[in-house]
C-alpha cells in the first residue's frame, strides 16, 4: 500500500518514506507510528491505541510517546505549533489531518530507482547481524541467536544509537551478503557481525564492528569463556561487547565529524565536533565546545545530547576554575541539563548530568561545598533531593 500526501510517499511494503525523490530516514517505531496514524486518519486515536499497536501494549513513558510523535512530525515537515499534518486533541489523542491518497499501484510513485539507498540517520546507526554458528552443531544455533538478540536489546538502551530491529537484521541470517551492501540496504552506518564456536565446555565468541561506508574495521574482539551457565555467559559476553562498542563508536563519530566537509555538517556532526573540544578540558576548548553545541541546537532544537553536553561544559568550567561566576555556570548547567531530561526522560546520561549539576552547589577546584553555609538551606535541601532522584533514575536507566 502506498500513501501519498503533500510531497511525500509512504510505501508500507518497502517500509520507506520519501520526500519527492529523496529517502527520509525513520526509526522503525517512528515509521510504524506514522503508518498507524495514516491508516486511522478518519478518527482521533488515543495514546492507549498507539501504545497497543506500536509498542504491543508495553509500558511506555509519556516523554517517549511525545518524542516519537515529534519525530514523525519532523520527518514530514510538521511541527507541534503548525499541526498541519498531525493534530493534537487535548486529553483525547492525535489525528492525521492532511489529505491522503491511497493506492496499490506502485506506478503512481515518483520515478525513483527501486534499489536506491536509504538515507542515513544523523546519529550513529547500527545493524547487528545474526552471529554465525561455527561449531557445526545445530544445537548451538540458539546460543548464537541469543547472543545476537541480547546485543540488539542492550544497544537499544544506548540513547544515542539508532539500532535496526531484530526482524530486519535476522532477514540476513545464513545469507552471504557483503556488509557494505547490507548497510546500504538497511540505511545504517555500522554493521556488527560475529561468530560463535564451541569446543567441549569452552566457547569462543568473535565480534567485529565494520564501517558500512567504506568496509573498514572499527573494532574487533574475541572472548573465551567456560560454558558453565549458558545464560550467565550470554549476559557476560553481551555486556563486554556493548561496553567495548560504545566508546569506539563515540571516537569514530568524532573523527567522522572532524573530517566532514563544512557544507555538509548536520546537527549530530556539529555536536560531535563539540565533544572533541569538551574532552580536552582546557578553557579555550570548553568555550569552543559550548559554541559548537549551541550551533547544533540551532540546527536541531530537540537534540538532547547537545543540551546535556552544554551542561557538562559549564560544569567543567567551574571544576577547573575557568568560570568567571560559579553561580552563573551552575544555574546554566542546571538549565541545560533539565532541558536534556525533558527531551528524553529515559536518557541515563542526561539524568546523571542533572544529578551532578544539582548536587554541586559550590565548587572550588575539585572540592564541593554546599550553599547551606550561606543561608540557602531550604533551596539546598530541595536541590539535593532532586539530585538524588536524578541519580536514581540514571542508575535504573543504565
């Protein structure tokens, strides 16, 4: 089924959205949400309807649903202010109100090549391919698939990753396809692939992270474990692999942003350029980091990590004695950290930054002193309680 509206074509079978001839990258849940709204455009759909259909009835926070609705609006050129396509009905739900033409005829689409690559999302995108069973024993297939599924689930918790869903990734199981072609077909920048080999009561898991744009290896490791408790081994290997991938992807993204042409800089790349300066911890670099983060926010006002990183920059300026006004930096750090949390309440990093900003009431070098000494006991107590709450949320989310 094809849905045509404004200058967009939504192809449900190919799971593609195009603006004219240009593919628009959508996360799987965002795509499903758009399809559901269009298919039910004759009525107002409630939040419960959306949760039951898109999230299969799982518990979803209000902020998560709001962020997905905002992502749909952004993809189709709409906003919460205009509401030209998706209209919000207070305490009722949402309705797709733009005129839609539905057709089963692919010929009514714009003249685009069927095998054109999907556009890459701004943030790091990764597909975890099913790990190969190299043991020669079909009984080990379930272990290899279990490791793959656990890694997909764990990576999905990293808020700055875009992870391809299990169904799309497992479509490539037992297929001899070049990783570069898979990256192009799925619209991702990175491919994680690996293998499992068992010998007696020992098991070896090998994993490799590949840059799909050029086929280069970003990261690779092998893990040997005694196969005593299969689930414990799965958990151990999953945590080790994810723990190794996350910092490597961060470094790869910063390097990609560093060499990217100025005329093709997007919000995510601008944010990554700011991170390069943030981690140098000098006065000039922290100031330049805040400048880059401000530029990223100007491009994409809903880029939560840029707000969180801005708060970190203000915080470190105080820690290292660069701040002209400790009180000003502290309040700005809290302001930006609160904005980051408001944009994504499930972001553990944002909660950690907010907790740090709220608990650091006065800083001299690397030593903290509370404002209670200066007569602000009530305010200090309130901020301390909120900081503890943010740290608790951080530990739970992480």
